[in-house]
């Protein structure tokens, strides 16, 4: 599966299907009520019905993405749903703004209010993963509907070792470790010394977040595919674990109190703490697919010397 101009058009077509159908088509369902507000289920802007509709639309985006990338829909169509979420992730407000909206007159009251916010946001990644998963399911459904054989190509597609539970568990752990480290490197804004935490980091911009998450998960997916031969699905799922950790760390009482007493809302204990669950999952999906195929390309190059 060489990255020819035609292949790039297929990739663009699959991602455009997600942006148009999910990103633009479902924007009215998740648009924040607060101007420039963060897109998050805790804000109350996304009802259960809205969430179910988003999942259904993501499934449809996967189906259309499959045919938009024909005959490589099974390989490329999975980008549709993450691309749609990525459109939202580039329009959303940031974590700093969300924290400002959850500020009480006193420090103790603010700690309680923000802990309640972050305790729910720890699990928010599961919803966005469900949206991405629906897109993946749409691709699989379209593949079965089309009953198409995989295209004959001079490019080898590695076998995915999805049945080895140990490999899958190891891949999840490796992704969390690699992506966490890489996010600390790439998702940087202003970094300041802190006597208790070592350093604190300013709120990264949306473009910086997109770059950092895509690159971090591409690296992680590349490594776990090359070492463990597992699918891009597992690095994508690991984004939920990283989101859980970041919200847990931000919600610790001692960290919250120190940050409130010492730094404005635009600073965080770790870079990842300034990234919304939506942004993590959306760009993790894109990066994981990219890293997966780059690993296959590398193995092919080493084997054939091309």
C-alpha cells in the first residue's frame, strides 16, 4: 500500500467523510452552550439521545469512509470517525477555560467543585472511544456488505496478533508509557519551575495538542506493531487510560490545592493534564492508524530492501 497520490486522495476522502458527516453534521448535537467552551459531556450540552445519535452517525461515517477509500476501505476507512472527532477537537475550548468556569469563591469550595468535575471526566474517554469504535464497526460492516477481497498489492499487510491476550495487555501498557512520555515532550507550552512539582506547564494550544497527540500515538503504535504485531485498535483504546490518569492526577486534593494557591488555571502539573478527553481520543485514533502502517512499511522495507 504505497503512499501514491491516488492513495493520498483515498485517505483524504475517508477523512473528509468523517469531517462532513460527523464533524459538521453532528456539530449541532455537541456544540457548547458557552461561547468558546470546552466540548465535554460533563457540561450537560450532550444528552443521552445526542450521544446515541453521534455514535450512529459515526457508524455511517465509517461505512461511507470505506467506500470513499475503495478498494482500500478496510485499511483507510477507519480514519473517518477519528477525523470527525478531530474536527471537534480543533474547535473546542481548552481545559484552562473549563477550570475557570468551575471556580468557587473559596479555595476549599473550588477544590470540591473541581474534584467533582474531574471525577466524571476520568471516564469521559469511554464515550469518545465508543464513537470511534462505532466508526470502526461501520468499516467492518461495509466490508462484509461489499464482500470484497483484499486488493492484490506489492505491499505486504502484516497479520495482526489479536488473539494473544498477553500481547494485547503488553501493548496497552507500552502505549500508555510511550505516549505519556512523548506527550510530555511534544505537548509543551511555557514550562516553569515549581518547588513541589518540579515544573508546571502552560496550556498547550489546540494545534500543539493535535500535533503532540498524533505524533505520540503514532510512535507508540509503531513500536507495539513492530514488537508485538498488534492492531492499531489497542493503542487507540489506551488513550482512555491516559485520559483517566490525567484527570486523576489533576483531581488529587494536594495537587489541586497547590495549583490553586500558586498558579493560574492556565498551568498544569503535567502537559497531558491540559488535554481534553475528546482531543486525546480523536488524535490518538489518527496517530495509531498512521503508526501501525508505518511499522508495516518499515518491516517491508527491511525485508525487500526498497
